C-alpha cells in the first residue's frame, strides 16, 4: 500500500538480481550515451554540442578529480541541500504527525496548507532574498519551504490511516503516549513518510540549484551560471551531468535506507494483501 | 467473592445513521476464574460488545463494570487477543519486543520484564522465536505471540475476539488447548468470542448465545462437560453433541 510498492507491482527481488536484468539496464545507459555521441558527432558543432567523451573528460577534470572544486562549490551545495532537506524532514514529520493525529487541527489548517503548498517555491526567491539576504540561511529556508509539503501531507495521511486494529491493540494495552508515537504510529506511517521524503529530496535538489543561480558566490549552481556566462559550454554540460549524478546517488541512498527500514512491512503487505 | 468480575448491564450500542441498534439491552456477567464463550451469527455485534468491554468504545446506553467499577476508558486489568494477528502485532518489532511493549508502562525493572517475556513465550512454545519478527512466523505462531503478550501482561480479564478464526483446523485445535492451559495455569478469567459453536462449547464453562441483529442475549447455557477437556474424548461425548444441537437451534431460530 505504499507508493513504492504500487510503482513496481510485479517486480520481485529475483527479477532485479538476474544477469539479463543487469545487462539490460546497463544497455539502456549505454544507449543513452551512444545516442548523444552519435548525435553530437553528426552535428559537428563542438562548441554547443560537445561529444559525450569530451563532456566525460571535462566532468572528471572539473569536478570529480578536483578537490578544490569540491571544497569551494560541491560541499557548500551539498550542505545547503542536506540541511534544507533534513529540516524539511523534521518539520514535515512533526507537523504531519500532529495534523494526522488531530482531525480538528487538520480541518483548521487545511486551507492554509493548501494555499502555502500551491505557491511555486522559486517565486519565493525574490522575497526571501529581500528578507533573509543572499546567504546560506536564505537558501536553506527556500529548500525547507519547498520540500516540506510532501513530507507533511504524506506523514499526515500515514498517521491518520494507521490500521484500526493496530490502533485498538495499542490502546487496549494502555501504551504511553511516547510509546504509541515512537513504536506504533510513526513506524506504521513510515512507508508513507519515506515516500514523502523521496519526493521532497527531488524538490530540494531543484531548489538548491535555483537558489544558487541567483545571488550566490559559490555552489554547483553558481558554477553552472558562471560557465554559461563565460560561454564554456562543455563546463555547462559537465555540471548538468554532475547534478544528475548527485540526484541519482541521493535517491539511491534513500532507497537503500527505505528497503532496510521497511523490511517487515513489505513482507507483511506482500503476504496478506 | 459475590460480585462478578465482569458485569454487562443493559448494554446498547447504536451506530450513528443506522436505524437498528448493533446491540440491544445486552446483560450478562462473568465470575472471576470463569471461561465464558460468546457465540452468535455474524453481525450480531460480538466485536462491538468486546470493544465496549475493553473500553475502546463507549456504550450508547447501559454500562460495563469490571470489578465493580464502570468502564469509561481502557481499564488496566484487561488484555486482549485480536482476530487479525497481522495487524494487532507490530511487524516492526521483534517477537520479544512485541510481548514486552505493554510491560513498559507497568514500570517493572528491566530484568523482571525480560523474565516475564521469556516465561510467557516458553509457555506458548515460542521460546526460540524471541528474536524473530512476527511476519517470519506462521499464522498460528503469530497468534501464540499475541497470547504470550496477554499472558505477560497478567491481566485479570482476558478478552479474545475470534482469535483462531483465521488459522487452519489443526492449528486451531492446538491453539484451543494452549488457551485452556493458560487459563488453568493462571486462573485467569476469559471472555472468548467466536462464531464456531464447537469451539465455544469445547472451551467454556458457559456459552452465551447472541441473537441475529440487533444483538441481544438469547440464552446462557452451562457447559457441564468434564475437565480437563480433550480434543477427541470431549468432542466424542454424547453430551457434547446435545449441547451443540441446543446452541445451533438457538442461533438458527431467528
């Protein structure tokens, strides 16, 4: 009953582990790279359309094998991203749990939250710069504001929909409020909360880049704009690829965490529903 | 002790928006140490009745008293085994922690909590499964964990809501005997809800028969079968067959 489970209804561990499965996935990656390589070779326009090979070499020189770039731009970006996302996770779970447990609170806050989450977060960049300046605080605040809503909504929904029998069992054995929260309600809502965290991570990456495109003095997004302004197209493409890789890696880490945390619930869902 | 441990007095439950009450004017009592079965056709409000007794749902009229006190919230002296073990056990906790969780509120020293959990698990034959997770066990074993959780809690009144309805016949017979053993060893008081007439008679001192909706008490039948009960001997007695016929007639007569 989780978003993850619904997305891959028929995929099992066995499918993922087979050699054919792995080979096909690698082939898809190779096809993407090959398509770019062929397309750019045919275009024969190395300034705007550098080949895959050129981009890969530049990615290596500019970022991966360049400790200075990591310290000066990579780390600040990742710190903002993770800071904003973790703040969004904590705030989102706290607010979502309260809203999910208290129907009257959810009723009262519903219009306010619906309005706030309808604001496209990039639109808040100008007012945030005016109010908070152009420092890290502003960037973290922007990421927090944009990434918090999926967590709030999913946590509220997960908490409100804890199975009635599970809730009865917790009540019948007179568990303390702390135990009900930490040992029953939050674990029961964990699949939904993690689904929310995944969505909010993607939003956090987007907002990290956007906040660095304007009014920044360092960061991966800042490098991206600098490269564009200096007409260094190869650097632009290399940085775009880097951002893709970062998003992919973070999502992968979260998926591993999710698989570990939800072992039992996955087994149960597979078994009885 | 003259006063019954559990007294259900003219209990009525009306769900909002439904004309017919789920329970109408239900009265019965359970003495300390008694094992009472409650049978009735589906929809006769058995689960609703048990939720009222557990303090999980307020009655629309009437009252439930536990040891003389009116139940208006979940009382401390009560443990419950639910039909759906898959949802009443917590899949994210190990078997040991599932049994231990309710003990945390009792402020027992850690060593005593551990002892109680170990004793309860070995009583239901699951001493070796403590570190496993509920979802790694069979349905029957999971329901044993739920029984161990109730034993370790040491409540005066044990409520069982169709606990063996979703396991196979052989496992069900084993679990019935486990329940009888627990009842005898602890001198507990059990209110056992089931729709299985044979099960109700096999286990109980008395069988209370509920009518089709709206649920009312149709009869309370004393089960004068000798104890200890035995799956083959007891069920083979002519008296067992007579009681079964009597209860079945009461249930069918609508």
